[in-house]
């Protein structure tokens, strides 16, 4: 198991809990900006989905203002599942308070 420290710009999160046949998923899908592969002609950044804890942990994101991407220090593990690679967030710590503005 290799844990990779990285800083991510988080753009949002959505809970995911379902079962299809023998496959069960229960996590928060966290969207973050990542650089596109310039060696393949990519320009700019795209969004990548990272799996995080369980669907009930969406509460960790409820007070975050995602009007703009929010920077977080993360520990990421790359896990091979069949033919595809899944990115799993092992830890996530937002760099600054990014709470919703108080409505008057």
C-alpha cells in the first residue's frame, strides 16, 4: 500500500450508497481539479473523482463554500479494482476555514 501526500483543489462532494449484484459502494465521491496530461495534448485542468470514507461522512462537507475550489492537504491511495484504478482519499484537511457565508 502506497500513500501519496498531495494538495488538491476540492470542487464538491456527493454521497454514494448503492448495491448492484455483488458490488456494494458506500462512500463520498469527492471531486477535485487535476492537471490534464500535457504529453497527450492536454491543456488546463479537469475534475477527477476520489472515494472518501462512507456516505454518512458527507457531513464533513456541508458547511464548506464551494463557490470556488477549496484547497485541502490529502493523503491518497491508488487502489486497483479489476481493470481500473480507484483513487481513495485516506485523509483530508482543508487548508483554511471555507464555511458558508452567514445569510442576513
